[in-house]
C-alpha cells in the first residue's frame, strides 16, 4: 500500500497540489525508496524508462519515461 505525501511548503501554496493527496496523504514511506539512494543519474534515467515500460505493459497510462 502506497501512502501519498502532501507538502505544506509555503512555496507551493496549493496551486498545483492534487486533491486526492490532500485528502488521503499522510507521509512518505522511506522503506519504499531508501534502498535506491544514492543512485547515479544514468541509472535513475534507465530505471525510469524500465518502470514506464513495465507500467504501460500492465495497462497504466504513463507520462514521461521515454
């Protein structure tokens, strides 16, 4: 289960914040991503492409990751 994150940083002021994140978001879940740091840029770019391909293959709409 993923937990969405809602940022309350003053720079954002809610102008581009998603309502679903505001309503259901609690916090970041470090256990989902802490093993990825540090990661070189090239590896991160390749991982983004691979993840986008996998999600598209499962029928998800993905913006980016090309």
